[in-house]
């Protein structure tokens, strides 16, 4: 998926993923809130960060050099662990898909783009779908 390159976002930083709130709704004092009727432009970035965390774990699990490679007698245990890891990643991906905000989920029907705002959301949907 990344053709041997490291993922774009990894967990080595302590900076938290931003909230789904656009700058114009932030407050100097207290917390601001994103209006329910206005999709956040941060949705693609936040969802991509979560997806890249899963990808990073997948790559490190399956492609990391393991100096403690199993012996022939332990190979069945290794295969069982890989299957368990695979099922865990599948569960995390399923959870990720359900956590995507509705406005970023792609529709199977073609949508007519009416405004620049809709165009931005449509582009975010397509980029997330491609990732």
C-alpha cells in the first residue's frame, strides 16, 4: 500500500488528532462546537490519521524484521498468531469504517455537485475512499 515507504502519519508524536471542528467555530474562551448541519472540513484529515494508525500497525506486524523467527516446530503457532493478528486488524478496519462521519461515506449513486462546499465534501469522500 505504501510500496515500502513508511506511512505518512505515525504514533511517534504525542500530538493528539484534532477534533472535528472547523476554525471558524472555535472560541477564545470555552469549547466551540461544529453545527450539526455543517460538515467539518477536518473530517478527511482526522479519518486519514486513524486509517494510517491501523496501516502502521499492519506494516509493523507483518513486515518488521523478527530476530526471534520461529523454529520449524513453532511455525504452527506463528501461523495461528498471524491469523489472530489479521482478524484483529479486520475488526479495527470494520470499526474504522463505521466511525467515518456520514458526510464522508461515499454514495453508490452519482451525486450532482451544486456548490463549492459540496465539491469540497465530494473530494474528501473520494480521497478517503481511495485510501
